């Protein structure tokens, strides 16, 4: 109706009709060349717009597409992190990760990572790292590379925790440090959180079941096999870790190996010990983490350090029950594959006990 009115108005100005029939004299409007051109152009545009077959359908379709895009853009999930519950975008495509345990778990869930640390010291992640670009270290992220990459999500652990605020200015950042005093359950919570973010719940459920089964096998194998002690050897120095520590909790609490010393002082670096301490406590099992070997530093190997007359008097040494734990136990604590590897190693050791 509106288009018809506009056309009638323009034509009435351009070619008025005489009341007695025929055409009236040409109006001043039509004599002006620019006005003539404008009128004809407008008529053509309005006529074509009115006749377009897509006109009635395109508006609802465009609206539907806009709503769909808005819903996709606004989709988010609330996940449990080391800093509390955090709401973040769902299914981010550009991800940067500064924690080997999280890289480990993401690889098991089939989630690709765009940026991560410069060096990988875990052989089982070699293939995964081939599609990941380096961007700094666990302690010092490369901010220039991050800004250029424009990540949609940054995932960090305890080693990068000091950089949280600065990273969070670049993109939504979550700290996923596992509770090492309750490592297995904490790791499973992290698996669920990642599954929420990336839509991998089926894979997560399967992975958690594998971890439970592996730990149960190790727990069964450890029953009645004696008491144990977890130590870290760093060059020529040694430190012990107790049942609630970041390196000993999983072995004592989750697998159930009785601690030979319940009074070990807790700390991120453990309690410094001596050869005399090892002889005095006399563990049935000695679980050893070689830090220098794990991080690729030169130094005296743990096996050489422990090759000592006082250590040789312990039950663990005499019965060849000294287990040199896989390096991922130190580097990627709480990673899904790390948990599977470590629990299997311990189960195999107990099952092979004489």
C-alpha cells in the first residue's frame, strides 16, 4: 500500500492527468532533468523491492541466524577450578596451556592445544606436541606469542600461578592445579571440568573408570607388602614426603601403602633427610623421584646417590624394593596418563615382590 501511494504521488507530479481526459500540460517538476532522473530511479527501486520473491522470507531467516549466532557466542559453563567456580565460554577453539598435567589429560580426551611450553620432557606426549606451538615456559609464558595467538582460553597449573592476573587480561584463564593431598579424586574432578568445557563427557567417564581400575589393581597388589617411603633426590640432596604431601599422598592415601614415618613435616619441597634417617626408618619399600633426571638437569643420578652403605642396610635395598618412579609423577602430577602410568608401575612392583 505504501509503495503504491509513493508511485502514485511521483507519477502525479511527473505526468498529471487532465480532468476532462488526456494529459495535462507538462508540469515544471518534469521539465527539470535531475528531478526526472530521480523520479524514474526511485520508481524502479520501489517496484523491484515490491516484486522480490525473497522479501517475505529473508527477514525471519536473518533473525533466526542472528539468534543462533548469539546463542553460540553466549554459551558458557561453570567449572570448578583451584580458585573456585568460574564461568567460561564453552568449546573454545584457541587454547593455550601452561601445565603438563592438563596437557596430559587434554591429550587423553582428544582436545587439541594451540600454544604451550617450549619443551616437552614426557615421551608419551611427543606426538601431541607436534601440533602445539611453543610459547614460553611453565613459569614464564611468552606474552607476545599469546597476544598474537589471541587465545579464547588459557589453562595453567601451580607453576604458572604467579602469572594468573596478567594472563587473565589476555583471555579467560583458569588455574587447574590438582589437590595433591587427594590426587586421584582431584584429578577426576579436573577431568570432568575439561569435559564440560569441551563437550567430552563420554570420553571423561571412560577415562575415570580406567583410572579407578588401575588404582584398585595397585591397591590390591600393595596389601600386606609392608611400609613405604617416598623420597625426592635432587643432585646430592634428599627429601621425604608424607601421606598428605604433593608427591606422597597418592601412594599412601589412594593406593594404601602404609607410611613408614607418619610425622614427616609437610611442605612443597618435602622434609630434608639424611642417609642415617633412611637407615633408622628402614622402609620396606622406597619410592624414588629423580628430579634432576626429570627436568633434564645435569647432576648425580638418584641411583648413584642411594648407592650408600647406610641405605644398603635397609629392607628396601636388600630385597630390591627400590622403585624409581616415572618422571611424569613429578612433572605432570594429576594428569590422566600420569596416574595410569604411575599406578601401573607401582602395581607391577608389588606383584613382582619376592
